[in-house]
């Protein structure tokens, strides 16, 4: 169930993910993400609504930033390798923010049956252009051996 | 004066619902994130790939919504206005690829509700878990989300 870009032998504990730098957040991306995801909360679209709700201005869907984080893993390891990904939304992402996703390998485990893919645990985070963490999280990916 | 929420929603299971995954929705979702992998977007490339077709990105199951079990229903059950909520945490576990043309069954329940003092005042944390199964009754994905309510 994977399309290997990186094999289990290619990463060790401490290996760092190539950073994924996303373009600055624009309103149109939040509108596209609303349509694509079905999350039409006006707090991501309507500055008047967001101000009235005490949030100052619109901000990005947390799930959009989580999509970036998941992409950072699949860009590195390959599509279909993610077994688990979990995040905490630590700070709001605003219009104009540049989100950079980073991560590193914290554990590598052989498959239980000895024959399947190795499981690689990652610590992940995303930061804005000021270096503030907007997401912290972890993932587990399944990587096959070169064989 | 903090608002009160209806904590009796804890443990509530919503009516199971089916979703059919459309090829175009997978592509629209990947493009909205700006993830342009051909294994999500290009039918021909994906046909020659490991699954013989495109698959969905890891966070795609967040689109598995139903009017009878969505955040709007949860907010009505809790007695909370949409302007008060934030997404606190989210997790996906994947067991099988999510493919276009497949129909999945989603079971969604509220697993926990608790209140805590936050930096900017009292907050409630509402945890929901959705289990996604396929036509073979295999679990394809499980998602767990925490909605934060500013009380």
C-alpha cells in the first residue's frame, strides 16, 4: 500500500525532513479549502464575522495547515505511506502567513511479522514566518525495505 | 459571564451515514491544499502506480460529512454558536487507501467533553471519533478531533 520514495534503510533516528515551505496564505485559498472540505465556517471567510466573534480577522482552517503537514510527510516518504498523523493546533494562521513544515525521525521499528514495512515515527511541527509554532504533531509512516 | 454547554452530549452516537468518494473531490481537495502529487491528480500516472488509480490524501476523510452528524448538529446539541469554536487537535489513522468510486460507512460519536481554564478564559473540549469502514466491513480510517469552545 505504498509507492516508495524513501526506503526504510534511508532514514535513521534523527534524520530531518526536508522543510516544506508553502506560499503565503491568501483568502482565495481559504475559500477553495472551504469548498473542497465542506467547512464553510464564516470565521475563515468573512472579516466582519471574525471581528464580531472576537478573533480580530479571518484565519486559516486548522485542517488546511494539517494538510500542509501531511503533505510534508508524503513529499518526503511517498504518497500512501502515512499510517497515522496527529496534530495540535498551537496558534492561528493568518492571511499573508508563510507556513513551513518541519520534522524529524524519532523512532524506527521493524514490522511485527518481520516481513512487512518498517514503521517510522516522526515528530512534526509547522511554523510561521516569525518562527512561531502553529502546529505540533506526530506521524507514523510505513516504509518498505530496499529488499 | 461564560456560557453553559450541554455536556449530556458526551457519549452520543450519531446515526451512521454513507459517503461516496468522487474522483473530482479528491483532486479538488489536493489542489486546495496545494499538494500537486500526480498520485492524487493524474489518472494516467496513478493507473500505472501501486493502486492502479488515484487515492486520497491523508486528511481527506475530514470531508466525510453528513447533515445528520456534522459540526452544525454538534453545535446545536451543545447549544454553542459557530463563532465560539476552534479546532484544537486532529488525528487520522489509516488502514487502507481511500479510493474514488468507493462508498464508505461513517460512525461518529462524542467520546468526551471536559472543561478547563485556557489562556484567554474558560474553555470546553469536545472530542469526536469517526470510524470509516468499507464495503468489506474493514476499517479504512479512524479520525479523532477536538473542538474547543470558548465559553
